[in-house]
């Protein structure tokens, strides 16, 4: 018994020492995979010395003489602090999560892979300008320098027992594609269901059941959509012999995304501020996650009096301040729920059906055999849904040449609101309500993102009809020219607001379309609070922000556009 106790005690001691050793090794390995916060690093491609510092809250400030150097170091910092997040974003967009995470994400990869974004973004990389390529390449150099600067791989890859793959330029385009999907794909199935319902019950009854607007609207142009008249008793009848059936297709059961709509922004012009500069407040609501999708940063570019300070939030994987201020211009987003896609019916045996091609995609799965997936594609996009014998292909703005570019990076260097408006209208990003403010006191709203132009015909007549089943000749073939974009600049009361709601009526509303706007209640609350106050400064604008947060879950960042140090 004593011998057994001695042996048992030694075994227990050995196990304890082993467990402690494992914990100590794990601790030091975790520490070794943390970002470098001190020291000097030599990196290829950097033209002159760059300094990166952090304040008490961890916000990074990057000081560089050259803009490309600043972006290289932003890429370095992103890789050091958020590479795993970036890796998940590019893999999610491309339908490649299972190669990293295993069988648990196969269904996600199957749904995403049907969009073939890896191949599409590779093609778009060849299409973008030399200037855009240079900017993205500089960021990519920085990311890979940050990744190789680790003494050990990031801890997430230890847990997954794999190695991180280098960043490629096309991966930054995939991150943009992932944002497109996050912000716009929730409307795909809802729109298809509406299309089929409209064809079954007819326009009068559908428009009454699904009104395009109402008394809650708070459009920037003050437009009001009149209520649809109550349909006749014949139209309201549910009897089969009197129900108007325009298309006998059965309404399908389609999956719906749980979309949290809630972004808000507003601006006040210099005419009603204490200092004559405009003030902008912005709050972008996305799903809650750890880490937060946004990464706060500040760029100081240049030296002396000509130095420019750009402050705001970045998106790891993207080479830009996404929203913020450069001291001359401030800009902020809410998602613009316009109609940025169409469903096209492909009947069996039709000429369009003959043009459909099948492309085989291979989904790698960690720890399991790869999966082959056949993707059927029409000339304008993939077939994603089938109802009865009819296939439905998606024609999405994202697929079109020119839908993704790096023009949004120029927003950081704009000096006037007119420059900022032009950048917004040429940028290839998911379509946003962008509210702008400048140091001269100007404010403006427009759509940031490239808007497709629909040929004349039923789909161009009314935003309430956009997205109906359409023949291919009705699909857009060109981009809207900047001077044709919906725009509101310096309204008479010097106040602007958006909250994912309908912004315009008339021609401007038709250009945007209706992709599932949120009810105008939040926008109306913001508008009414702004109108209650006669004069603004940063302090009372923020106080108003907190007041509205109790009603609309918005407690946004405020930026003042001023030649002085911006807030």
C-alpha cells in the first residue's frame, strides 16, 4: 500500500508538473503571438520612417511623410491585431471557411460559393486602375510584413492546428465583397417572395398589402407616398374563382436573414452652428461580435503646416479610414436599402436556359474529403433558387465590372464637400447613404457606391416595381453618371438625417429603388429632435445624440469638420 501511495504521489506530481508546463508554454506562446507594441522594425517598401503609437484606449496613431507608407503601416497594424478576423472575412466571402474550420461551415461555404466571389474578384483586380492597384498593393505589403513579424503564429492558428496564409491583393476586394453580402443579401429572398406574390395577386392588392411608404416617412425631400386605395371586394376575395392569378407559380418557403436595421447619421450646416463649421454625427450598426468589426485609427500624413490628420474607423482587410474626418471634410454612412439586384426567371427550354453553364467548384474541408459543388450560371449571374420548374438567377450589382474599386480611399484626402461628393459617386463599395460636412459649413447627402442605369421600360418606371421578374434586355448595362446622382446639398434648414429609411420620392427615388427600407420612425425622431434645437455645437449635438439613443439605440461618434483640430 505504501509503495502504491508513493507511486501514485509521484504520478500525481508528474501530472501536475506536466499540466503546469503546458499552461506555462501556452501562456508564453500566447504572449509571443500578441502584437509588437515597442521597438523598431525594418520593412521592405517603406520609403521613410513611420511611427505607430497607441493611446490609453489602444487607438493606433500612424505618422508618416508619405500616404502609401501610412497605408503600409496600417496594414502592418491590422495584421498584428486583427489578422484572424481578416482571414475569416476573406474566407467567408469566397466560401472557403471549411478549409480552416472543418465540416461545421460546409453549408455556409456552399451558399457563398455559388456567388464565386474569389473568381469574380480576381477578374476585378485586373480591371481596376493602376492607382487603385498601387494603393491596395501597399496595404498588402504591410499586412504580410505584420504577419511575418510574429515570432510565433497568431494563437487562433495554434488552436486550429494550422498556419495562416499570406494576404493577397484580391483578398482586400473579397473583404469589400463580404460587406456587400452582409449589407445587401438579406433582401434577396424577401424580394423574390414579393415578386412571386405580386404575380399571384396582382398590383392593386400587392401595393395595398405592401405599401412603399406611409405616415412614418421622413424623406429628406419631404416627399410623401399616398396610401394605396383599398382594393375592391372582388380583389380582396380569397375564393379561388375570383382571385386574380397572373402567374400560377406556388409561393415558395424561402429562408430569411435576421437583419438588425439601425444605423443613424445626421449633420447640421454652419448656418446653425456656433463656429460656422458643419457638424456630423454617425453610428453604423452591424452585428455584435468579438472583436468589434471596426478598428479605430488615426493617420498623420505629411510634415509641418501641410500635415493632414485623418481620424475615424477602419475595416481590417481594407486600406482606408472608412468613416471619419480629415479636418476639412467629415463623412458617415448608413446602409442604403436601394434595389441593387434583380431576379431573372429562366424557363425550361428557353433561349436563356440554353445559355446557362455549369461550373464545378471544389470546397476544401479540413480533416475531411473535399466537396464538389456544381454552380449553374446564366450570363449575368448564378441560379440560386428554383420554384417548380422555373429557375431564378440573380443579377447583382456586385457581379458587374466596376462595382468594386479603391476610389473610396480618396475620401480621406478631400478638401471640400464638392470633392467628397464626386468621390462618393465614383466609389465601388456597397451602396451607402453618405452624409458629408465640411469646414466651410456645407452639408450634403448622396448615395456612395456605383448605381446601375436601367433601360427604359417597366423596371425603370417605378421603384415599387424594381426587381420584378425581368427579361435580360431590361437589365442595367451602364453606370449612372455622377451628375445624375440623387443629391441634396445645403438644404434650407441646414439639417440632414438618414436612418436606413426612404430618402427621396420622384425621379431620385426611382433611381435608388426600394430594396427594403426601414420604417421611417427613427429618421423622423432624429429630424424632429434636430428641428427642436436652433443652434448647435459639439457639446449639445452630442447631448442630442444621447437623447435620441434612448429612443433609437443610437449613440454615435461626432466629428466636426474644421481647419482646427477636429473632434
